[in-house]
């Protein structure tokens, strides 16, 4: 996970069970601790010395010693050997202990559920996937999500009752039977699903095609059942966050758009290093820009949305046409935001990645030539990490702030 970028993004946790065990969010979210943890994570297995931590954070050596002593006591940091110094005795270097903390990432799609368990390095150590009907009703969907989360996280084991999280977490609703409070290293659950939704409150709006979810408090409902912190965001925002903090070559650039074409179409936007959600957390409804005034009716109620046009072409087997439509919409986005790169993902793109990358690229290239600005067309790339990108990004909704990659 080298080369991690700093990303500012609001993260709001739901009710926290009073008995959440392990290294909990409240214990880790101090600014200085986050700075140190972020550098430990960046250093990898080679580790970093306390002196280097002080130099890079601007903290005093005494402050760094206190923070690292606390992290070691909590099992989050460990010695990684000694390194020769320019004078005096060799320096002890410290490393992050990835297995000391875990987060669950949930991708709740219209017809599929994917759940991953990741460690502090962001590495996937467990995964579950299955069919799901988002229209089956709240109880059925919540039951499926909770069952999958318990299944993937249950193997972490119970906490011994010591360390940062023992008895911490403050107020909140106690989980009903089957909650995850007491699962030693579990930090919480991030859930990503189609929008629109209110990220700050964890409340769904009229999910396209499923208006019955309008106003449902998904974050609080899951937090009550699971007994751990829960964060809810749009699938595209979660994926964009995961790409931004992951530092993969394919996501290079301070500003990029992640276009997700699966059962629907949306965008995750990173502008000047920040995930952009908008004043009402409604940014990125890319699929519902109208590009044909007299076009077919979309599930959102408008006519001629790029989503309905693109998915109709996919249904007809006209993949090149779907890519052209997607390219026209991407061109509008590029013209508005002047971003560095367009990244494509989602299961529909995964079915014909070359066609989508080349098709969108051709449209953007033609636009750049017409505008004659003297610059090259915005590059179009396949987003790294495949179809797991949303679930992994959902886990980062919990992890990124712990390493100074987000705002509390």
C-alpha cells in the first residue's frame, strides 16, 4: 500500500455499541495518532524509526514516543528490527501490524451482495458473494447483509478484554442477538450501494428502480443489528475513495472520475485530492444527465438519461454503441471539471473492457481535436482491482480516516 495519497472525505459513523472490542474508532481518531499510523502504514514491513516519525509529523520525540508506546500496547505497532544510524546506537524501527485491525466492506447492489474483510493494510483476507433482491424488502435485505457480514468477520475471534477498545465506544444502541460486539479486531462496517442517498445521516433516498427505500435509515438499522460502527455511502464514492487512498498507478492524478457501469450508471469524483459529494451528498448522479430530450423513460422519471440509453444498448448486445453513449456523457463531465483521468469499472464494463476503454477514449479524443486546445485528450483507463473495487472501497470508509486520509 505504498504511495498512499491523503484524501479528505467526511466520514460519519452510526451508533456505537458500548462493548465494541479491539482498536475502536474513538481510540484511533486523534489527529496525531492518525499521522503516526499513516506513516507506519506507508513504511510497510521495513518500518520507520521514531526519529523519522517525529521529523515527518512535526511532533516532538516525546510525543511520538508516547503515541508509539500506546500503539504497541494496543497491538497496532511492533518492532521491525534495528537500522544503522549516522551516529550513536542503531535506531529501532517500528511497523504497523496489519492483522491488529479489520474492516468489513459491503457492496449492496440491486441483484448481488459482495462482502470483503480487509486488514489495516487494505488487503482482502476474506470474501463472500451471493445473489440479492434489493426489492425484497428491508427485513430480507438487512438479514442477508448481516448474515454475510457475520460470516466473513466471525473468524476474527473474541477480544481478550484489553487494549484500546475494551469497554470503549460510548453511547449507542446495544445490538440484538448475533451482533459483532466483542469480535476482537473489527473496527466496523462500510456499506456502499446505488444512490441517491444521504451519506452524512446514512439515510437512503429514492434508489433508482426501488423507490420504496426512500427515507430508510440504513446506517442506524445495520448498526443496531451488528453492534459496531457503520458508514453508508454511494457505491461510486466508495470506489473513488478506495482508488484515491490505494495509490494505484491507474488512479494517478489529483482529479479523476470513476465511472461505474453495472446494474446502473454513476460516477465517483475526486477533485483536487478530495472525494466530492456535494452540499447535500448528492454529487455523482452521472447516469441521470439527460442527453436525449425525447429519449426513453428512465427509472428516475426523466427521459433520455445516459443510464437508460447505455443500458438499453447493452441489452441489445450493442456494446460499441453503449461505449459511445458513455463516452458522450464522459465528455460532458470532462468539459465541466477538467479532470486528469477517467477510470472505468463495474461488472458491465468488465464484460468487454477493451471495447469500453477504446470507445470512450475515441469520443474524448475526437472532442479534444475539435476543441483544438493544444493538449492531449484526457486518458481513459480501466480501474484497477476489478469487480471488488466497490466492496474494498466501502471498507476504506472505515479505514481511511484512521490513517489521516479523511476527516472525522
